[in-house]
């Protein structure tokens, strides 16, 4: 994925309007700023997780398994919850299994049904990473007041509910 590092200037946006008179440069400016910040947040999370030998995809699989009462889920449910294809999830699971952080189990009643379980080593990895993650997320978000954070989340949800406008 290409991440835009340099935001458009007023002059470049004005040039856009000259060529495309219907362009709403305010909406474009706001949109690229949201994209830029989202990209920066994702990159910051990547760096934090890399300090612990993790990638985001694998991190989210571990977190999804941690949410389960029995620390177990099927690959297809994990893929659905993570918003990735089954093939992508298989890649995440393969890597996590190689590292001993998850194990593949056959379902008790149906040997065709595979289950993925967080191992003790996976739990230990989370015990190492989660406190650091929470501390750093809290430090990041501390620049905003409680009201600003609530407003930010509310506004992002409203924006997210209108994604069909991009189709």
C-alpha cells in the first residue's frame, strides 16, 4: 500500500479546481488528512509490534483468540472477524504456529473442522506486549480530552457509515 507522506498544498488543490471545477477542495483536504493520520497510526502500531517481534495481522489474530472464553476459534471465524480472506488468515496462522503461539486442533465431533487455539507461549507473548501496547495507546490518546476522544470516535463512526459513497 502506498502511503501519501506529503499532503497537497493550497496551490496544488487550487490547480485541481482549475482542471476539475466540481472538486470540493475542502472535502479533499479533510479526506487526505484523515488518510494521512490513519496511515501514521498504523505505521506507529507496526513499529510498536515490531519491537516485540510481531506484525499487525498476527497481533490481531492473537487478540481475537484472547477474546474467546476457551482461547479457541475456527480459521473462518477469525478471518471474518479480522476482515481478511481465509487464505490470508491461513498465512497468519501458519506463521503463529511456526512460532509456537497458536496450535491447530481437530474438532472433537467433526475431524474436518479445524480449531485454532492460543498456546501458553501465545498467552505469554500477549502478557509481554499488551501492557506496553496499552501504555503507549493511552499516552497517544492523552493529548485529547475525554470529550475530544468521544467526539473523534463518534465522527469516525459517522464517516465510516458513509463508505458506500466511495463505491
